[in-house]
């Protein structure tokens, strides 16, 4: 009978026993003389852990009922949780594993996942991560993060030392498009195959997209709805089986988490508001024994109090080799084109930094690849290589729009119809994108589509598939833009088009506001709102809005989304207004730098070029007015002159130095010779060096 036990649960034993527990089993069996030194050695020489466990089980199975009973008794008395798992929960677990493997295995067979298997171990969020837009974070930090330690994916939920305990709340942060959801899929699939974290019995992956569809839930109902094959959920909240609950995409949750006003709930059967359910789980009032892993963009992650987070990790962006591999994968059939795209990206420092993010690298690579293919067409006027954000996204949209055209150029009627359909789709999606951006809404459902008059049948077009992704679950269908910046560009196109005819403030969706006439008034309103917004979430939107006034973007999109040469009516006044936003005082901030980016997008680069030339010639002294200081702060981020060394010798006063502090933080090699600094400036510099964001490695 006992021998039947070891044979009956052979598969479960092989899947469930961890390396540490296998060592304990071998030591115990050696003490009972049920395993010889030679047998133990042979088992431990097996190529993998499952093979080692299988070898031990096979040896014991051949030694009769006493050996089988001894193993059963040892597991039951020393690890009751594992015993319960092997004998009671295994059929349920098996169904769960099969379900996860089927759902998460698609698309993970190939791909450059090396950077996702080694995360940066960080000590909380920096100031810039809590306050700034994702793109501003990448630009300021050059895509790098001060983190001396890393942690392999398989050790993410293990203690860091022999005297510490596993983390209960883990948070992994990363900017939009860096691969947070891909990381979750990779972890779940690898775990379901039994390759990592074998001590975790249940991994329960949930997305905030899914949680958005509920108003009230209990912990019990949440698990039963999301995982109907788990027929005995009691083992999870009773702590009988080690459980990892994954909550992916906090930034997509419809309700901000309010930990200061959490209504305490300890009853897993009680239905409460979903946001309260999440805060109670994170606080440990519910599912106390479960580990919880939250993924989020950095700004949204700041909702969780630092004192509740046991471990914070960050996904790093591409290194040079990984970027090359990624582009090679994109252009598998044309390695020459892949190499040309990479050279264009590397030639533009700002673009190269942004392309450390896979989502942005995909958009940029697609756009530059499209440009290169068209630039070889002798029948067309040679286009200009895309350099600004707006140009890159204009090429991307032009490529997406072109894919909806019929192939035969003579069929002008069908072409006109296709273009009109495309304009209609972009207009509808643009309105959805704009008001979604204002509400910090990045995931949309069928009721949202209907509310904005979007015909769901139109979403089947190839244009939509490039802009909008669709996720179908049993109980809901979710739509989301393929990257945050796609939503922002669409929002800018909608605002640009609507502002020419709107008579009320477009930021008030109901239309109830004081009259506001003329494009320029609406443009000024958008820029002012961006400058005043504390969360900085409109910064890239206004960059795109400015970029739509540039001659190059008008040339690219005229006849498609813009009217030819119409930008000429507004451009000079828009430039004057943006320059006026710089003419304040020496208070330089990321807002000021973003205004300089807007001027670059609109193709007004005179101020920046003048200051950059002075930097090259080391003649900055006495020319650092507030406007030129703004340009200098901008150049510290984007100029090749500052790449190897930032030379600010013999040109800084106390006021100028103070105004530039927030940007000097991110200079790796900073030279400040011959500035006749006094003690007050030295105190300022000392305070900078102690800031968590600081990336200064060499200071002269």
C-alpha cells in the first residue's frame, strides 16, 4: 500500500520538491540506511533538479514498502504544507498549470529576454520617478539608473540572505513599453513549466485591466472568477499553500489607491470596492500569507507607501547589443536595412537614449525603416530623415495609413474612400485618446468605444491594429493603444484639428466653458495647462502639438491628417508664445526643458544652436540670460557636446548654478573649473551629490 503511495505521487514529487528539501530528504534517508553514498551521489549527478528527484524516487520505489512509507512520513511531519499540496491539491494545481502554460506560452518561444531575467534591485523611487512623465525620466537619466545590485528573476521572491525572510510585497517598476507585462508572462510561463520557484504552489496572475471591470468583489470571489479551476480556494487564504498573487499594471487601474483611508476588511468572503480590496491585500488584512507582486509605471507606483514595500526592482532598458538584436529581429529579411536603421538611431543622441525602451525602439525602427525604403524610391522627392519625436510618429502614422490603401494607384475613388475612412478612424480614436489622457485612462472597454461613437467594426482594419491593441477575456474585451506615446500623438492630432473650429475650451469635455476662439488661444491653453500640471502627464502631448506646426511634419501628413501649409498661419506666433514661457527668471525646471523640446519639435532651434556653439568655444561667460540658461539645461540632456564631458568652466554664477542643479544631477562627468565659487555654491553642490537621483561620477 505504501509502495503504491510513492508510485501514485511520483509526478507530483518530481515537480514539487525544492533543492533545499531534496538535500534534507537525502540526509534523512542516509541516516535510515535507505540510501547509500553511491546511490545519493548518482542521484545528485543528474543534469537537473527534476531528474535528481526522479532518481531518488526510483531508488526508493525498488526498496519496498518501508522505504516508501519512510519518505511519506518524513514529508508529512517536516513539511506539512508540501504534503498537503502533493496529496490533496495536486489535481487542481495540475489544471492551473496547464491553463497558465496554454495562455502565457504564446509568443515567448523566441525573443531577446536576457535583460528581463536580471532585474535592478533599487531602494525606492527617486524624485524624478515620482513626479515626471516616463519620457522625461528617460531623457534626464539617459536611460540609466544608479543601481549597484541586480537580482535574477528566479530569486525575485527568495530571501536576500540566510537571516532574512522572503518579501511579502514586491514592486517592479518600468516606464511604458519597457516590458513589464512581458516580464510577468515570462515568469508565469517559466514557473508553470517547473523551472523556477518550485516552493510556490500557486501563482495567480491578474491584470488591473481585468479588475477595472468590477465594482465590488470579495477576495474569495476574485479568485473563483479569475481561476474557476481552483475549486478549493480555502488553501490560499488559509496559507496552506504558498501563493504568489501578481497584480500587473497598476498605472492602468481606474481608481487611485488611497491607503490613508482604507476601510479595513479581514473577511475573505465580504464584498467591498475593488480599490479597497487591493489596499487591504497589500496591507496584509486579506491573504496575509500570500506574497504579492505589483508591476507599474514609476509614477503610479508612488501610490503604495514605501513602508509597505519589502522589495523594489526595476526593469532596465536595452544595452547596445540588445538594441542591435532587437532591430535584427524586426528586419529579419533585410539585415542591411537593420544596420542602416541602427546607424540612424545612434547618430541622434536623444533618439538613441529613447530607443533603450523596446516599445519606443519598435516605433522608431518601423518609422526609420519606412523612411529608408521610401528614400530609395527615385520617383518621389527624397524625404528628410526623421529626427524629432513628431517626425518619427508622423512617419509611423503615414506607414499605418498607407497600409489601408488599395495597391492599385489608378483606383482613385477607392483611394479617396480609404483615406476618408482612415481620417474617420483617426478622428474617433483621437478624441478617445485625448479625453483618456486627461482622465489618466489608458485602457478602454466596449462601453467607452460606444460612448465616443467608435464603430467596433472599423477596429478590424490594419490601421487600427497598428495603433490599438485588443485583449479578449471571457468576461470582457479591453482596448489599449500600442504605446503611451501613440495615445499622446493621436490626442495631439485630435486637439490640433478640433482647435481650429472649437468655440469652447476643449479641456472641458461637456463643452460648458467660457468661449475660446481661434487655434492660437487653444494652443496657449494646452501649453499653460501642461506647465501648471503637477503630474506632468501633458508634457509629451504638447510636444506633439507643437510638432504638428513644423514644416516637415506638415509636409509628411498633408493630404492625410493635415491641410497643406496651414501651419504657416500659426507657427511664428506659437514660437513667440513658447519663447515667452522661457522669459521668466532663473528658475529652471523640467517644465522649462520641456518648453525647449517644444521649440525643437516646431523646428525653431536658433537659441539652442547659439548656446551649443558657445559651449564648444568655451565662451558661455556673460551670455547666460534666463532664456539661454533654459537652452543650456536642455542641451545638458541632448547635446553631443555634453556626452563625454560637461564643461561649464568659467561661466557660472551662484544664481545660474542654483538654477541648473536639477539638470546637473544627471551629468556623469562635470567640469566646473575657474568659477570662483564661494561657500554657498559649494554647499549647493554638496547637497546635489547626496541626492538619490544623482549620477555625477566625476567632478572637477
